């Protein structure tokens, strides 16, 4: 049996997802309830896919500055 310890898991527990996002568990549960974060229930465990987390972050972050500025990234000069 190969050692899968080096490969990241494709699903996370609510506590792990909260840690990755830097928020509390209650916020993750609330996002699941609102339908913002898809989840999978296995028995009593609620699991969140890494892909769903990445998509949530991408959606919340919006387009990158280069896309908002018509293709050119603006720089801040101080």
C-alpha cells in the first residue's frame, strides 16, 4: 500500500476548513447552511472539499487587479 501522507486530502473536516480559511467553525457551518460552501455528510461528519474552499475564496476575492483595470496591473507608488 503506497504512503499517501505526502498528498493532501481532498476533503477536510469543518475544523480543518475553518483553520485553512482563518475563521471559526461557526462561520463555516453558517456558510454551509447558506449554501455558499458545498459539503458532504458522512455519518455525523460534515466534510468540505478543498476544491469548494478554493472556489469560495476565488469567488469572494473577485477578479484580480489586472482584470479589473482592463488588463494592466496598477502599481501603488509611495
